[in-house]
C-alpha cells in the first residue's frame, strides 16, 4: 500500500467523481482507476461503487476513508517536522591558500544550498598552522598535506595533485613542452616556500632523488605574494595546479613536472565522536564537492585518491 494510493482514494471520495479527481490530481483517469483497483485487490474488498452520477464509498470504503485521512495527516505532519528540524550549528573548516582557490567557493555554495542553517567559519592558512589549530580544537576539519599519526584525528585521503613548473614565458631557463623532468630545472631561478613548508619538503626530496639541487633565489611563504613574484618575472615556481586557478589562463606557462612527485591532500577532522552533526555533514559535503571538481576537470592536475 502506497501513500499516493491513499491520497488518490481520499480525493475521489471527496469529489465524488473519478474524472474530477483525475483532473485535480493531474493524472490520467485510467491510471487513477488502476491504482484504486490495486488498492482494492490488496485489501481484498470493494472500496468504491460506481453510480450514474459518479462514485460513492462502500461501507468498507467509508471506514477506510476515515483511517486514510488520518494516515495522510500523520504523514504530512512528519514531513513538516522534518523540514522544521533542519540541521543547524557552527562548523570551522581550514584550507591552505592553494586549496581554497579551487575548493572554497564551491564548498560555500554547496553548504548554503544543502544546509542553509549551518554557519561556516573558513580559515585560510598554511597546512602546518591548520594542523595546530585542529589539534587545539579551533577547527573541526581541515584539508592538510601531512599529518601526525599520534594525534587523535580522523584522516581520510582525499586526492593527489600533480606539480607544475609555473613561470612567465621567456624567463631564462624556463622549459617548454608539456612536461619536464626535475633534473632539467637545476639552472631555473625559483621562488619557493621556505624549508618548513610541506611542499618544499616534497620538492627537496624530488631534487635529491635526481642528485641535483634547486636554484632558489627567493623564499616566500605566502601564496599570493609568491605568485605575484612569478607574474612579475622574478622567478618561476613549482606548485600544484590549484595555485593557478585565479590567474588568467594565457598569462604564464604551466608545465607538468614529470616523475613521482605529488602532493597528497588529506581530509583531517576531530574524531567522529567529537564532531557535531553539522560538522559530520560538512565533511561529507566537502568530499562530494572535491570529487565533483575533479570529475568536472575544475581542479587542475588533481586525481581522486585510490587506495
């Protein structure tokens, strides 16, 4: 027995006509009649009797009518209660600057659409600082690039990012083509984050594997200023593709770094028993939005993590 069958039956009795009920409900008369026949078959009793002027409920139909009205009212009340008890609360989310460039706005839009009563606090900072904020319980969740397994976090691999050499065309030493090996970059002037930055550790390890060293002429730990230096032609840089999403597509060259150097994005949060329902919902939305951006090729160089 389906709720729509109850609604159909009640409306037929109220209007006293199969045809008028069909028009009112926006369904065809044959389809409406078929649903009533199925309902009568399930109950093994006749609910309606046809007359020259319309339809009337049988004794069984009249008894069923009263209970069907009650069931519909209860169902409508349950739906209304669910709508009025929408998820609410506060959630603090941390994103690194390059990650926020591609993820922040789609995440904010998705949360507003799905959970309009949840208030978001978005913190943009370096991955190491976000880890400290998470550990101090100042954040509910964050996208990080490395974690300390000793901390009591829930950690889910999110995606992997390929790295790119980014610089002005014509910069001395700037490579050409679609990809370049890191050993070919020894003479390229680079502006990179300092040694405490997670990306710098990945790059230093990649250069060491090729038995060469990067030609670092500037160290800048802020992404906006670092990219300003690159746009000014002071040096090139090596960054994930997300670092370029706010730049004009034709302004600088972006050449993929060949090899195994990747930056892994991890979705870290407080343990599940410490997260509020709003934070648990936000974590699900963040993963969904990130997957959608990758599928739509709106996160340059990113691939979903495969175990």
